[in-house]
C-alpha cells in the first residue's frame, strides 16, 4: 500500500491510477491523516440481455388473483380503514 499526500496525488494521478490498475492500493492523506483510498473496482459484468431469465421463473396462475382486502390495504398503506376480518370500519 502506498500513501501519498493530496498535492502528490493531484500531480501524479495518472501514475497512481496505473498502480491501482496493477492491483496496488493507494491511500491519500491530508497533513499525514489518511482521508481516501484508491482501489481497483471489479470489472462490470456484461449488460443482461432481455429474455435471459426466460424459462427460469414460473408463476402459478393464482399469482394474478385479486389480493385479499387486508393485504391490498397494506400495499396501499391504508391500515386504519380495514380490520383484520377484511370489513371496513365506519
């Protein structure tokens, strides 16, 4: 791990990035106190393709049935107008 001050980091940023790309960790310090760490990020995976989950996920037909009143109220954030029996309060 290499520690550099802010001025050196600003002056030699390209060199420091090359070191990070080689797997080294760089700490940037202000007045001798570490304030930031430069580390290599993992390479991003490729963009998922549309339809790549086809056939991996199945839904039962009951998934599309209407929700019970108390569950629907919970999803809609309405807790005080429906009691546990599903009857509206007056």
